[in-house]
C-alpha cells in the first residue's frame, strides 16, 4: 500500500477518515464534492477538482471543483477542455506531480480569466482496471511543491473515491430498475382491480336504469354510465402508456412489435394491421429497437386517446440504411397546429428520431385520419 510512507499520525488519521467516506450512501454529486474537498484538505492545496470521463473515455462528462470563485467559473465555463495536462491524464492515466504546471511540455496554458496555477498533482481514479476519471490538485500552500507523501495520500484517496463512485452509480441504476418495476405494478393493479370494479359498477348502474320511473332520471343515469365508460377507456390507455417499455428479448424486434400491437388490440379494442418489410430482426440494433418500441407505444396511445379511430395500420420497413415506422389511423385527423404545440409525446418522438440521425413527421393520412412517420438511420 502506498500510504505506508505516511508517517505523520494526524495525516494518517485524516486520510483514514476520508477513505471512510466510502461507507456513506451518497448521491454521485455529493460523493464527488466530498472527495475533492478531502483531497484539498489532506495535501493543503488551494484548488482541487475531480473530473469523470464520458463513456467513450475521450473527454470529461462531469467536473467538480473547489477553491474557485463562482464568478471565475462562470467566465471560464464549468467543464475544462481536454487539452494539455488534463488531456494527458485522460490519455495516459498515471499520476503526474509538477512544481510548475506551465513548464510541462504538454501544457497549453490557461484560458483567459482562469487563475494562474503552479504546483500540480494529478491522480487517475481507477477501479478494477477501468479509469473512471481524475483528481486534480493545484497550488500547494506556501508556494511549495506537492511531495511524494502527498502523492501517496492522494493515490489512496483516489482508490476510495473510485469505489464510492462505483457504488453511487450502482445505486442509481438500481433505483431506476425499482422505478420501472413499480410502474409495471401500478399498471397491473389498475388493470386487475380498478378497471374490473368500474366495470362492475357500470353494469350495476345499467340494470338500475330500468328501475327508475322518470325518463329524465334515466337519461341522467345513462349519461353517467357513458362517462364511466369513457373513464375506463382512459384508464386502459394509461395502463398501456405506462407499461414498461420492454427490453428487446431474444425473440427479436419483430415479435416485440407483434406483442405490442396484440396488447393494443386486446386491451384497447383497436383493429391493428401490421406489415413488415425487410430484415427487421437482423438489421436493427437493440438501442434503436427500444426507441422504436417506445415510439410505437406512444403512437398507438395517441390513436386511442385522440383519433376516435377504429383501425390502425403499422408498417415497419428496413432498407439499406434506414428504418421507417409508419402508423396510419382512420380517425378524425390531426390539427397541424396542435401537432407542434401539443403534449410531450410527439415532441419526444421527434427528439428520439433526431438522436438517431433521422426525422419525424405527422400529418393527414391518405384516407383522412392521421399518418405518423418516424425514420431513423441504421448503424452497421
Ligand atoms: N392519431 C392522432 N389523431 C388525432 N390527433 C392526434 C393524434 N396524435 C396526436 N394528436 C393530437 O396532437 C396532440 C399532441 O400529441 P402528443 O402526443 O404530443 O400529446 P398528448 O398525447 O396530448 O399528451 P402526452 O404528452 O401524454 O403524449 C394531441 O393532444 C392531439 O390533439
Ligand atoms: Mg401522446
């Protein structure tokens, strides 16, 4: 262990306390901030920062700093550029300790407005051989250089920081999972109990109308029953909309699409026709497939909620370099003004298409009704 060389009991104690941060259950931003602060305190640096790498490990996705004024940060920007020494640490994750950062051959100088810094200690954060990011410390107090012992301490701290980051990320993922299970549970509950009950109430009311003598009373009750039917229909659509977007299983995209349209037909009483063209299963990667399923679910929800349609046609087509989904209904048609200013649904589909290098459009279908076209690029 590198920190065997740390002799000063006070510093050793401070180091151990800092390492014990791993124990706490904190959210990622707090984890980062705490570790930077401890690192700065441990080695007596004026400035400290922690940068987390993006998934491709070519740049920084997250950057937390201490010691810098908020005003200065607002001038120089929150994320530093991946050039110079910071870039070097990303490319070649090994500790760097310098008396004067500007004298290193990789140095590119500081951007305008950035405080000048001299002594520097950079330490990669590595977990199970994978580099997560780096700890940076600048300007040791008293104008001194960082020492070998400082480096040892920070390297031990970086180890702990890596574990804490790993843990915080894992917690985040688990929370997401629980959330989607929770949604599924609510959907099932709505379907199995709420809908069944409302249905029973509707039937009971229906038979009660006959017992009422006055026609006005019968009319009023009938209109309440109609409201109830409409409520049931809306709840069914909600169930359909919040059901978990499935993971694309081994069965492949084609069978997922058919499952989804069967569900729509069964639960929502739509007459759905599906048409495939091209090699759907082998050409579409999992990420794109999941975007497509979410898109189809929203399109069908919209048909049920807004179109008053009786049939829907779903076309999925794969050609050389693109995937096209068309959803055509025979309903009342869409008001083009509403389509742009409407809810989150269509905007979300447009964003997904853009993310995948494609396009999105919605308008009047060939026989009235609405035609939605969602086209994305296929990566090979
Ligand atoms: N198939 C359709 N037929 C008729 N009108 C539609 C159709 N799809 C969408 N619309 C209209 O476009 C509007 C915007 O749709 P969008 O999906 O963005 O929002 P939303 O469904 O109202 O709400 P949400 O945010 O829950 O999706 C809808 O409010 C509706 O008026
Ligand atoms: Mg919608």
